[in-house]
C-alpha cells in the first residue's frame, strides 16, 4: 500500500486545470491587486477584468484559496466572461496569497463573501447585478456567502460542493482523511513560505514529499497526534475536536437556510465526485425548492454528470478508466455563462424553459431530463442471500437464521487498490479479499436504469462495541469487468452514528442492529446480461478513518482490536437494497 502515490490525485482534483487563460489583452481592462475592505478592517486583494468601454457591467465574483494568479492562468472562464460582457472579480480569500488576515478554512467565507459581493455591486464599473461561480472550495464560498443574504447576489453556479458538514468534514460519522492531503499540498506550503517555517514551500515540493511522508500522516493514530500541521493549520485540530453531530458545526450547515437567498442557482456535480458532491448538489436543489415553493418559479436547476472532481473532467468522456460516451462532455464555461446570461443580462436563451433536472445515465450514454427529483417512477428490491450462485435475489429470505461473518481488523483494513484515484475503476479482482463480502445478482434479463438514491438496509452484529459499514455497488459486465458507480463516502455509515446522535450509541456485542444508508447516489443503466454487485466491508482505506472496534474514537485513541461482524440475511433480518428505477 503506497498512500503517497495514490492520494496525490485528490489534490490534483482540487486544483483541476483547463487550458491556460491570458491575464490581459487589448480587448479588456486588467486591474491587479485591487484592495477590497472587509467590515473588520482586513483588506483582501482581487484582480479585476472588465470589458473596454464605459459600462456599467454585470459582475461575476470568484473567490479562491488557491491563488488568484494561478486561477487566471488555469481557467478560461474569466476571459470568456469578459468577452461576453461581464466584469470579473477574482479574489484571494482571507489569509491566502495577497489577502490580509489569518486563513481559517471556510469559517470567514460567509461574511467576507457578503462584503465582497456588496463591494462589487457599488463599483463605478458595476451595474449592481452580481453572480458567483466556482468549483469545490470556490463553490463552498458561494453558499456560505449566499446564506448571509447579500442583496445584490442574483445568480450562482456552485459546482461539486457541500450542503452539510455531516457529508463534508465527516461522512456517515466517519472522518474524511482527504483533508490531510489537501492541507499538506494545497494549504501548508504557502503558510510555511509566509511564516518561514521548515518543510515544502510550494505545491510541487509538497507533492514530491508526500511520496515519503504520506503513509505516516494518513495512517497515524490517534488522528489528533499527527503534528505536521501544528503552527500551520490549527483549525484542523479544532475540527477534530468536534464530533460530527456537535452543534459547533452549524456555521457550515445550509440546512434550513435556503430561504436567505433569492439568487437563481444552478447546482452542478458528478456521480464520481468526492462524496459531498452529488449529495451537496441534490440537497441544495431540494432545499431551494422547498424554501421557494410559494414562488412562481424556484429558479434552481440540478445537473449531474458522470464526472469526478474538477473542472477539466467535465470536458472528457472518460471518467477514471470508464468510457462514458461523447454525450458526457459539457462546455463548462458555456454552462456557467448561459446561466448568467439569462439571470444577469436578461437574455432569452431558453434556460428558464429547460427541465429543472438534467442527469447523466452511465452505461446508457444519455442525459435524462425531468421537472422533478427524484426522477425514478418505480423501484426494485434485492435481498441479500446465502446462495453463492445468486447472492442478491428479488425473493425475500425465508430462513430462520442465516448470515455471513467477516473479520474486521483496524490494523489491516480493507484497502482500496485504487485508493485516492477518483472516478470509475475495474474492481473485477477485488473479490477474495479478507474482510470483504460480495453478493451478486443473477444477470439482468433486460436493461435496468437506476437513477437517484439507492437505499440499503443492512442487519449486522459485532463482537466489538462499534463498527463501520461500507456498502459498495458495482456494475458487473459478462466479461467480469466491475465498475464502481460512485466515489467512496456516500456508501459509508458508522453504526454508533446511525441516528446522528451527538454522543456515540455504542453497540451491545452480538446484538443485531439495522443500519440504513439512504444516499447511495448514482445514475447507471445495468445492461441486459450485467449483474448488480454489492460489496460489504467495515473499512475502505485510505479514503476515511478506521473504526477501532473498541468504542473509542480514532481521533483520540490508538487502541485497536479485531472484531467479527455478522451480516444477516434471514426472515427477521432481511438485509436488502432498494433501487430507484426509471422506466422511460
């Protein structure tokens, strides 16, 4: 296992690149390092691109922790927007690169975003109509600002970002280990350089150093003992101090706050985006619709493609190793700017008459459009069985006592052979692995299109005081190729967190518990002759932290113990998955 080699691509996804864009040419005006004052006196800096001429112009705001200079080189959206008649504000967030103050990831972005939007609305070259766009962290800053209710924010395109800390910092109650890699390569180098601290001081050096240090950083127990970010990212240790259901996280929760913005919002994500992506987009879309149900139009759309995390992947037909078809590609710049053209420039381009939901069906190579979410109009239930020829059956089990046992060993967890590489991969050899159970259906007699949230209900017991449950879903072709249908995170639940209680509800050894996973989000056509595969384990390292089985938290303890976990499939404990099916 080489965590160093496999986790670096997560960072690359956060820093996704498209073709370089020129900072300036004769067709527009470029103002560098413009000071934008915040309400507390801190000064942030921004580069501003605007068309030649008197204006005023509608304004697009893009805020980033990765450096405005790099953003202008890496993305074409800025110059495309200026050539379409927009002024663009590209800003370093607080404490990053040219901006003052102390960087505390995400926690200043609400007020700072509000102040930046309202500042932009009152500049002489602005007509007061403001839009925001960006992916990942630049997507999160949009939402955190939007729920502060800036009056001049009229349109947003937040891509591949979050809705709740419960599927962002943690997922299913389990700590997301990709934060370690993100801080190491994307945040820490610039902090070290600014504070004259030892260690890698640029992205390239940090990525190279990860090859030798990554395993120890991600594998260290307890999590809070990892010292690499002391004096660099103290907020990381503050995060670790708060369990997933702690009200402390409410500052990062959008739930119940959607009524605070009237901006028109296009929610964009990918089935293979890291866990918060499709979940964030769907939750935000539904939250806006609920908050605006009394309005003539909710002015919100949902678009989910097959993509992994990053802008550049939206223009490709291959996601990971799976070819999705030419229709999977989109022009990200055009998608963003069409939305802005309608809601900021008043152009009648048909955006408001299009279906509110547009999702891609993998395996089918087509987009599915609908006025509603969920889009499914039927369902199929498959039950786990002990039948080696058909481990998934449409017939409910009748046995009085039936189940299978696996060993859970936190010291040697089930490990993703592609660990850290986002996208679709062929797991056909990932069967006879210690600590893993595999259940296959019979070959599909006809095509079955599954779109939406698959619901898994699994009955289990353990000899320990706690365990994690992973329920992975794959599409198995007649030749054995087995594609994963989502990135890790949505398919995970810590059993002591099954009711999202503030304190863990530890388990009684040997007692069966029902565990529900409700957001196994995907869109896939299982072609005739293909099988549906379910794989169950208690870990899928190195994506998320390990359950110690002892009932103690891996954040504060290193006391691991082996446990035996039984997955039931009998008449009383009928473990099953329910698949949302689209018949059209």
